[in-house]
C-alpha cells in the first residue's frame, strides 16, 4: 500500500500551493512564492486539473480515449504534432519530412539531441523500433480495444495476412533519418502521425518493462508494467505517480527537455467524474481548472472571474440512421425510403437546438464535417426545419406514425454533445410533432451505448466525432467508407451506396491536395443527397481555468499541451 | 435510502409478534376499531393522512389539475445556456431546462412517482406474502428453504440489491419498479411468516384444528386476516422508502429512460446540472419527495402505535 | 457461548453459497455475458467466440460456477474491465476510506443521537422533544444525495469552511502506510495531513450519518420512555434512591440496550448510503467505485464488490447477534 514514499517538506497549510516534492524540488527555484518573475511567465508551482475520468494507462499506443491522451500528450511526443491551438500537423520529433513521388515513401529527418526520460537517446532506430512494435503486436494487443488507432490508420498486423497493413517497413538509414514505406497511398498519412497513439517511446523502457505483454483475465485486459508505471517518452513532463484509489495522476517537469522546458513543476490530474463537483471544486479553489464545462456554466464562471477557454468547433454531432442490412438486427424498414429520411431531416429544429442547448459559438451543420476542414462543400443539399414538409413526405412514403427506436446515451458529456438527455428530449418532441412514434432507449455511454449503436441495434441514434487532425477522411471516411462487401459500417445499418464508397476511396488515394479537396466535396454532396443520417451541429467545447493560470492554449482537437502553462499570483 | 437491514428485520419480527396477541378486554371492541378511534384523536396521524390524501388526489386527477401540457416545450426558444425563464404569468413556478411548465410537471410527476411507490410496494407485498404464507403455513423444510432464500436476499444491502437488478433488467420503466419490489419482498415474507408462527400456538388456531377445519381454511380464513394490520403498517412505511429509493436509483442513472415523462426522482437528479442557474428545479421535486415520504411515515408510525396493544390504555 | 457462535458461523455457509450462486447467475444473465462485458466497445462476434474459448466460457455452467467459486474462495474476483486491475486489490485499496467515513458517520450519529434522544425523552412533550421527533422523521425522508448536495453547496462552496470532495487535498503529499489517511497522518506525525484528511470526512460523514442519526434519536427516545415506565424503575424510585442514581444505574443502562444493538445494525444502511454520498463528494472509497462501475458497466467490480460487501454485512450482523447474546441474557437461553 505504500505508493508515495516521499516525505512532506513543508507542512503549514498556508504554504500548500508552494509544496513541491522533496525528490524533485529544484534547489535553485523559488517555487511559487512570487518574488521572481514579474510580468514574464513565472516558472514553478503545481497545477491541479480536474479530469472527467481516469486514464486507462499511459502507453498511448493502446489508448483510444481522451483522458488517456490528455496525460499521454504531456509525457510523450510523436514525429508530428498539431500546431498550437490549431489542427494542422507540424513537425515535432521529426524536423522535416519528404514524400516520394508515388506517395509511398516518407523520409523523416529527426531532431537531434533528444533524450527519452530514461536517459537513452532518441534516434532513427528508436523510431523504427516503435513502428515495428505496432506492426508486430500479437495476441491481445491486436484486439480492437487495445490498438484501435493503429488499426484505424494502418489496418492489419504482420501476423494477420488476411487483413493487410498499409505499413511496409521502417528503415534507419542513418542516426537521424528514418524512412517509412507504405503499401498504398492514403490521405491519412502523414497527418495521422500527429495522433498521440503514434508517439515514439523509449525502446529500452518498452523492453525492460514488457510493454506489449497485455494479459487478459476472464473479465478484462490488464496492461503491462510499462503502461501502468513506467511510461517513458520525450515530452516536457515525466510520469511520477498514479494514485488510483483517489484518481490522481502526477507528472513532473522534465528538466532535460530538448525544447523550452515546462514552466510548472508539477501537474496533478485529478479525476472528478461529476461536472457539478468539478465546477464547485474550482469555485472553492481546490483545483485550478477542468475540462468539459457545461454550456450553462460558461457565464456563471466568467462572472466569477474564472477564464473560460473556448475551443474552436472541430466536431460534428449527428443523428445516424439504420440502413437495415445488419444481420441479426431488425431496423425499421421505412428508413430505407429516402422520403422518410428526408422527413426526419426536415423535422429537426436545428436552430433552436443550437441556440438553446449548445454553447455560444455553436453552429448548425449542413454536412458531416466542420467548415474548417478541406473538402467541405457549400453547395450540398440542405434540409430546413419544416414540420409540415416532414409530415407531407412521411405521408407520401405511407409511413405516418412509423415507430423509430431512438437510442441515446446517458451520464456522459462529449465535446460535441454537452447534454445528451436534453438533446434527446428536444429531437424526440420534434419527431413526434412531425408524426413519428418514438420508442426511446437510454444506455450508459461506455460500453453499452457504443456497443449497441455500433452494432446497428438502433433505428436512429445520437453520436458524434471530434476530429483527430485536419483531414476530411478522418470525418466522413470514418463514418461512411465501405466497411466490407459493398456495405457501410454497422453503425449506419450497413447501407449500400457504391457511389459514396467509390468517391471516398478515390479521394483517400489521391496524392494531389487540390484534386483531393474537390473529390471530398463531391463525396459530401453524394452523402447529403443519400442522407444516411442528419448532421446537427458543430459546437465549441470549453475548458475553464482559475484567474491565475496563464498560457493554456485551447486546442480544437482537445489536445492541449501544458508545457507553456504557468501560475501567476 | 431505506432503513433496511436488521433494524427493520427486528422491527418486522416485533410487529409480526403483535398479530398473535389477540385483543383482550375493551368490551368486545375489535382491535381495528379501537385503533381507528385512537388514530382520529392523534394529530400526527391526521397530518400524515392529510398529506397522503392530498397527494393521492393530485396524482389521481393530475391531467385535470395541470395547467399546461407537461411535455410541451413552450419556452424552449427563450432558453439560452445559463438562462432558464423563471416564474411569470401562466408559468407560476417558471419553466424547466427545456421550457416546459415546472408546475405542470410536478403535478403530473406525482402520478409516476406515487405509481412507482405503490406498484413496487404492492408487488413486494404480494410476492412477500406468498413466500411468507408458504413458509409459515407449511413449516418444515419448505420454511427452511424459503427463509434461507430470504436471508440471502437480506444479506445484500438494499440499494446494492436494487442496483444489481436494475443493471440486469436494463433501463426501462418497469425495471425500477421490480428492483424496488425485490428489496421489499424479504420484509413482507418475514413479517407474514413471523405473524403466522406467532398465531400458530394461539387458542383459536388450536381450537379450529381440534374442530377438524382444513388447514387452508385456517390459514386464509383466520390467520391471514389477523396478520393484516402489521402488514398495512409495514406497507405504509415501505411506500415512503420506495419513493425515496426510486429517486436514488434515478440519481444513479438507472431510472426511466423516457425523460419526457415527468417523475420527481428523475427531475431532481436531472436538475443537479442546473443548480447554479435555477436551483428551484431541484428544490421543488425534492420538497415533493420529502413531504410525501414524511406523510407516509407519519401515517405508518401512528398506525403502528395505534395497533400496538402496549399503547392501549 | 462458543457453541452459539459456531452454530451461527455454520449457518453462514448456505447463505454465502446462495449469494455466490446468485451473483454468478447475475453476471451470466447479463446481455452479452461476460465476454461482451470484458471486450467492450468494439468487440466482434469472432472476438467474443475466441474469448469464450480462451477462458472456458463455452464449458457447461456448473463447471464455470465451480471455477468461479474456487477463485472466489481465494478472494479472486477477476479483473476490473475499466482498469484491468484485480478486483480484490481495488477493494482493499478503497475499503479503508469507506471504513473511515462510516466510522465518522457512526460517531457523529451516536454522539449527537443518544444525548438528543435522551434529552427528548427526559423532556417528553417539550419543544425539544417535538423538534427531535420531527427532525428524525425528516432525516429519513430526505434523499441522501440531495442532502449531500445541499451540504456541499453550503459549507464547501458558499462558505468555504470545509473541503467538498476527495479524501485529501491533492497538493499535500502525504505518506501512505495503511491507506487510512487520518491514521497514516498520525502515525507519520504529518499532523497537517491527518487534520486535512479529517476535514475531508466531515461533510460526507454528516450526510451519511443523517439517517442513522435519525434512527438512533428515535430509538433512544422510545427506549428511555419505555424504561421509565418499567416496574424496576418505579421500584427503584419508590425505594427512595436518588434520581441521579436511578437514571444512571437503571434508566440509561437498560435504555441503551436496544440502542446498542441498533447501532451495530446500521451497517447495511451505511454501505448503501456510501454509494450515494461518496459519489457526490468524489470520495475515493468503495461506494464511489460502485457508482463508477455502474456507469462503466464494470460487471466484475460490481459482482466482486457486492459479494464482499454482502459478506462484510453478514459478518457484522453475526457480531451484532453475538453481542446481543452477551448483553441480553434472555437470548442465550435459546
């Protein structure tokens, strides 16, 4: 039970904010007492940040959720990252890269003089070690819940010839040059390398702590010692401890960071799952900031002098329809009729939803990706709020009063969906007004809800997506690309529309950027004509921090880095 | 939250034992009659009864009493993040977070809340009674098996039991009712069995047996009716806990999935998100729950006192 | 006495076996079964089939049950789907917090409840009496989570007197020995840590202790009133004993008998209440773990925690029965 062996240095309650760990208190720093610094960003101090959930572990290669990545982003770095406060991929551990003409070979020139937290060198061999590690995952590491992002970007593994991988090889041609070869062109590459899942981790530590050894019991995946206790990256913060009983992750400044060192001595991510508690803890001063601010609280918090940092909307909320082709499920066959789908689209009052339920800055969506992404088309078919038209379409289709099994998640707040219950109730009423009958099903978000809707059990369901990087395929490809045998994913009822599939595949494989943009615009037009769901809104999620927290740049990808954050007095 | 556990178990047994104490004296006035007479003189009982009756009447005539459609999102257009319209003409208590009339929702919500309480208690009484009668009337191995089963259910703290059942049944309107009913079953089973055992040795049972009357007739004709008064007391008290427990389950996200259908517990737990904007959204349903629970508790406690021979002086 | 204890212990066996069957059946009856529960989110039918084969879930039920029982006896309840850690480990880590909290709640309920109940009975019919009766009725009628919200809003947010969540201010880096934070602080002489941990117990402890408080007030009052009317008290009074002696020797001692047993019997109530209170106060104990497990549908944790808590509950009840036997000679006769 001894998990934090350090002794407390200072002991007076008044000096709490100035407390530092004995083990890593730097002798030359005046931690937070306020003498030095002046107007310049001061260094030192501890930031306590309220997280909405526990991270799963700290090996991002096995991560797929935001809370895991929130911590991983501070510890680990990839070849690329996203520009501060933006969505464009920019070099990080790679200084530069070149693409061969056929689009299959990427040559990365790596940053020199970078060291992992364990003191070993970052170099081309380490990069290739990581790529080969992912490609050679075995056993439980291949399960979708473990290596989700690898599979989403690269496909299969070395040991799964049936599901080929687009990864071919990685070669360290010299100390600081890594050449990565792919088997086919994809628009996901290289932007996908900015995902935290593709962080470069210390080969020494990965081996020493048996990182790939996922054990499974009858009930769950258990991560390796590496992932739980010894994550070793190159980032501005180092992993310190994880107090799982209290949901507290502590990371400390990496003094040997290759870039500008972090300003804070220490960050503690504390899990507070209830958003009211998070707000009250911030108001009471026991945490310095938190994520997923309820839209209703933006004003209250600002009035109290707290800083609400609103991110640009980079997400999509939609109502998905069931195409009715998933074996073993039964969807309402009326949804196969375009007029019924159009009736639903006309029935939904998106303006009111955006104005009344979503935070200021939210906008109604016309298609399944935000306007800031290349490939957004301004001339797609749109569906205005028009209950009469909806009723008329329904009548023409002969489906008045048809029953829709409407699934919605409970007890969850997503960046694109702050209050699912309220949204459900409004859309529910819209649909009833337009002459539908609704049969609601509420399920807890993870895993029940995601399981159910991704298996095609709902007639209509609410879901959304926050983009991982600036790429159209990351949105519409994720939703509507051909999943298998000429059908879309089960989430959309495995509908079959060869035109959409062809358009997406063609755009994904197009190396020329401007040609690709046009092809994605065409895909968006096709999608909005076919209407496999109704895009509803793009909304700006927000973080909030105390008055004295400086330098936190909100990221549309919800990918904030804390190395530039400091505490003033 | 409920006062389940052994407090209740022991209290149940005490209550049960009273059924065996056949009324004596009082010039032939039956226990029920004299109890009723004492109740009418007890201000506590009257307060409880008035509360209960008022809420029952409101629930029964809810659609007529509600000034507006509780589902109509009339003021939705005026709602902005961080602003919910307060009281105004036509909306005496203001609107809820989706622009619906709060007063109408409270009134119509009484129906659902009381229904959950009543149905789950009735279900608990019926199943519990069946098990109790089975155990009490047959004795022997039937008794042993039934009571062991009851003990197993009682060994899980009530809320945990209700959680397990709700999770198992999935979220729908009835899983809540069933979950609460199951936590009530052992209470009533124990109560019935206890009171039947207490009466087994009583003179009139012995006399009936001596007269050769069939066992079923003794059980249903004499023993069961005599066990009714403790049953009524316990059922009244259970109604209060059932309503509070329903609110707790709603808070745990295990309530009715159709949020449009107003119910106090769901309204209360839903309103936690708007405490900083309009605390009334939480306060009113909470008050309703507290007052109704109080009403049933007052009534139940005074019934208990009235039926207790110790107080017959 | 020993025979009584042994007999009671033997009686536990069928109850525990029944419980294990019930909880085993519960997990199997869930939609999708354990494989779905474990693989979660994106599990394909093939993955589920492979998983079932790997862990013997395709074997007959009784084989699976025996294996489950075999592991349960060794306190192995599998791993949490959410964290991947052994359920037992999580339980042991979180139990000290819940024990601290329930102890605080109990001390609060007893410390306030008995004097209040006694005074109410002594001044039968006074305003204090009426107030305590009404208060004890209200205490049982308020939904615990709502009371918790009110307490936190008032004392933590508005007034800022007490911490409103967690077990320890995160900026205090206290040494952990036993995971009983107050005790740890005392053992290591980190007084500020101990005091801080204690202040974190106050609000959730009061919220959790309200129902037991209400019950204790009511029972103390009723039992003092009962005892005052007993023959032996009248006899003692008639003998001319000093009022204080009568009170001390006869009234209080005898009145406390039912109270003492009631106190022991509040465990189930506290365990249920802890789920709600701990989650409102983000208090890292067993209750908040159950709350999280409900939302994450972490069945292994729910199953294991409920089974262990039920065993704890049964054992506490046993202790209470034994102590009842010690206190009340009439029970021993049987």
